[in-house]
C-alpha cells in the first residue's frame, strides 16, 4: 500500500465540510472588510523567501521544502503566504491600484517540521494582507478582521495580545539595552538564544524554554523604548481598539517568529481548559515590499492555520455536524418508473434542490434505507401503480406523513413544503394564518431575498454548526 507522506493529511468527504465552513466564514468576513482574494503559486524561487522571510528565521534555516528543479533552479514550496503576495504585488504593479489594497488568501503552506502531534508539513492558512496604508486605523482593522473571523467561528475565548516592536531606529537603542541585560546571563540560556544574541536579540523574548523565560521575565520592555512616532502609532492602535470595544492585553513578549515585522504585532491566544496556544499571528511589515525589490510600501496582515482552528473548535465543543443531508430521495418502485425518475430528478435540481436516487438497482426497502442514511427530508415514490394512478407517494421522512400527489406536481409540492416551513419560521402564527397562496409566494420571495446569503450559504454548504452547550 502506498501511504501519504509524513506530516500530511487526507481531508475525506465526510470531513471536508469542516474546512468549507472555516473557508466560507473567512471569505464572508473578508467580504465585509472589502478584501479581495489573491492567489499566488505554491512554489517560488528560493531567493524570495531568503529575502522576504529572513535568513535568521527558523523557517528559512530549518523548515523549508527546497529542491532543485530539472532546470537547475532552486525552488521552495511556500512556507508562509506573505512573501509570495509581496512578490506578486511588485511584479504586477499593484502599487498603481487604489490604496489601501486589501487582499486575503487561503492557501496550503509547507514546512519541514519534525513530525509530532499537531505539527503538519502541509497545512492550510487563511491570511490577510493590506498594502499602502500607514495609519494605525488599518492595524486596528486588520486585528478586527481576525477577531471577527474567530467570533463568527464561535471561538470567543481567544485573548488578543498586542505589542509594538518599534522601528529600526528605536529598536537599535532597545537592542543595546537588551543585550546589556542579557550579556552576563547568556551562559544560563539555551544555544538558540545564544545564537540570536548578536543577530536578533528581540527573538530571545520568544524563547519558550523555562530557563530562558525565567531570565527574560525581568528584561527591559521594548514598549518603554519606542521613539515618538512609534509610540504615537501604538497609542493610536490601542485607542481605536478601545473604540471598537475590543479587549486586549499589551504583552511585551510577543515578537513573532519572523524578521520582517515593525511596530504593531499581535496574536490571538486560546487560553481555556480545553484549548491552549496561538491561533492567529500578525502585524505590520513596512519593510517587506522593499526587501523583495519594490518601492517601500506600508503593509499589515495576519495568518491563521485552518487545521489549528479545527482542533481548537473541536476542543472547545464547537461541534461540526458534517453528516450528509439531502432534500429528497426519489424512490423507483420498479423499472417502469426509470424515465419518470430521471425527469423528476432534473426538475428538482433545476429548483436548486439536492436530491438523490438509486444507481445500484436496489430494492425499495434498500432505497428507503439509503434515503435515511443520506438524511433525506422527503421520499418520492414512483412505480407501476403510481404511473397507472398518476399520483406519486410523497413521504415526509421526519414526520412519517404520506401524501398522494400528481406526479407532475410532486416537485412543486415538495419545494412548496420547504417554502412553507421557511415561512412558518419567518412569520408568527397570526401573520401566517392570514396569508393566501399568492401572498405566501410574495412574502416568501421577500424573506428569501432578505435571508438569501444566510440561507443559500446553509443550503450549499449542507453543514450545520452549533455550539454544544451541554458539554
Ligand atoms: Zn521607532
Ligand atoms: Zn532560549
């Protein structure tokens, strides 16, 4: 048996609804903020990531999937989404588009990580990139996009941590202060921190090893060393978050693992009994576009791992019900009904209803069993008897109620019942009782238009999502 490579997963039909739900929620949130999707290649010239991600980062040093192609070029499977977007921005002259240019992506990313629980070598990310605006309002907006996405997914427990890592000017002064503090303590710190001491001391604050964390707990905070413009920017971000009514904590230990950040950095962290760890990370990176060969352009963004979101949601009891669900199953009582079933199937599908019928010559009993497994709401039965009488048997599989309906009208009848259920849900009893058939159609259309996004989304996704309060 050929197996999948280590660190990869198969997303099977029974589970893909979870990914759809998150991807659709991400797209829906992105739409509200006027973001548009950008898709860049899954591999790029290796040089892009050396310049765009930073040669001192773990990603570039240890974790990239780099290989030489048949033309002798070094290429790399994208380890993150940001550098490719910056490259595409420069290469396609997107600097000429109206600003800010607000983009998002949903993409697989590849990292050669040691296989361990929860670490995938290929996972998927939702990311946001906003170019061309330096105002703190766009930092705050980026944070809100992440916050709203999490909220719409039901993840309300995620805590927002923010920090400012300053600009090259103020960071220089801070680096000196930090180095002076760390210098005599270095022998007690881990080899990675020792390596970082010269090139990137800020990242020492990120070290999770208990010995190092104990030492850095008393280190000077960068927020005390910001230059006036950086301080003003950070104050601006906090003020706008206050206006939005968002809770946050200024956490001087958030520095993010990538070299390109300046000023605002942020993380959403799950911190409940059931789930822990970073869900989303992002910040500002005004240098990046310049680093990959464009004219400097302010930029801010974030990334969140989709599989990580799924783990958190499952741990938090935000259950997915991805069970199959169809509107109707057309039961062929015998072969004489075959033609009628095909025609009826086409009619249902033209009415936007998802239906199924038998392709395996199963008995009527087995067809009902299949309908049940598929979660069908109705069964429509046609056979020689029904053809003779001209009436199909329509059975509501939830209530068990059976009705004889002229074959020609069976589709309209079932679709009408769905509309009726919909109206009963939308209007109160009195309003509903007063409607005549014509009004029902008109009111139904109005309500349908009002609810079209929500309902269409639900119908197409065929997935129901609820918070399990009993857990
Ligand atoms: Zn500064
Ligand atoms: Zn360390």
